[in-house]
C-alpha cells in the first residue's frame, strides 16, 4: 500500500522524492485500515493537541492526499496556518571570522560558493564539474526541488577559490565537491559537520548550510537587489516565498526608513 501511495504522490501530485518519503514516514500506524470518519477523527485530534503549526500542517496534507488516494471526497478542510519563522542569517563580521579559519581548499571553495550563490545545500553538494563555467563566472544548478534549472552568477572570490581547489585536488570525478576518499559527492551531514567545526574554531554561533543561503538573500536585498531577481537566483517558484526576506531584513528596512521617514 505504501508503495502505491508513493507512486500516487510522485506521479499524480508531482511531489519531490524527499517530500514523498517524509510524508510516508509520518503515516499513522494502521491508517490503511481506516475508513473516512476515522481519518477525520484523527485529524481533529491532532488539531486539538499541542503540536506545532508545522506538524499540524504536514498532517493536513498527508491526510488530504491519502483521502484522495483512497477515493474519499470529504477531506476539504483548509490547511492550518503556519507561523513564518525568522530565517537566521550570519552577520558579516561572523562570516569574516569563519572564512579566516578555513585552510582546506575544498572547504573554502564550498563555503564561499554557498555564500555567493544562495544555492540550496542539496544543490551545492550535487554540483558537477560540467556545471561550472569559468568564462562567464556562473554555475548551472540542475534537478532542483522546484524542477526549474537555473544559471547563477558567482563572485570572483568564489571562482578563484574553486580554481585553487581544483588545481590542488586532482579532481577526476564528476562532482565538484567530492569526498576526501572517493569521487562521490559530499553528504549533507558532512557539509553540516564542516560548518560546525569551523564555527567552533572561529568562536561564533553555529552556522548551518541554510544559514549561508539566508545570508546571501538578506545581503542581496540589503544592497538594493531586486526582489524578482532574487527569486530567480534562489530558484523560488513563487515570489511570496522570496518576500519573506523583505519582511525580515532589518538592514533593508533601516535603509528604507532612513531614506523615506518623514520629519515633523
């Protein structure tokens, strides 16, 4: 039953593989034997308990898709509202401190590319040699979670770090950022560990892969970058997702305030 539901999610609902597997892992025990009233009872039981808004919202979509998969017509509730949490970026001073303690050429190229591209962690570690265009200083990001390939400009500092890394690594495999013991790509867990180690060494608050992406977006808008351009650079399918960085960008708001605040 789970395999058939997975095919439904992938084929009919066009969900990404990772989203499907996470949804399957949240399926309540015995749900395959539930009738439609039991699904509704379970849902309202979740809503009435002290679960996070995210958990309630995830449960809503799981049960909605499951009901559709089973041919039940009555699960037409609106999804619970989800609180928009502030996306933490890394302060410029802490980025400098972080970069100062990195000596490994691969790690420096990896982290500079993260800060200068805004790529998702999975996109970053799956970059291939053929995706880097040194002539135009761009990287091609393919097979994204939104199914939209994009080409992203990269700052000369990141490109220089990549060149230096490749000159010393003897990288013969297909992936740009490979493991130390083979030609395969880095794992997300390794990337997270690299950032944790350097954060501790620099004496700053722990930096995560997504903090790098958020820092890129925050500074891009603070430097008067276009919201629509940022949407394309980040690979967002909807500009509303990108606009979160406008609402949370204190530097941008302060600059706009100082420029436009009336005097009485």
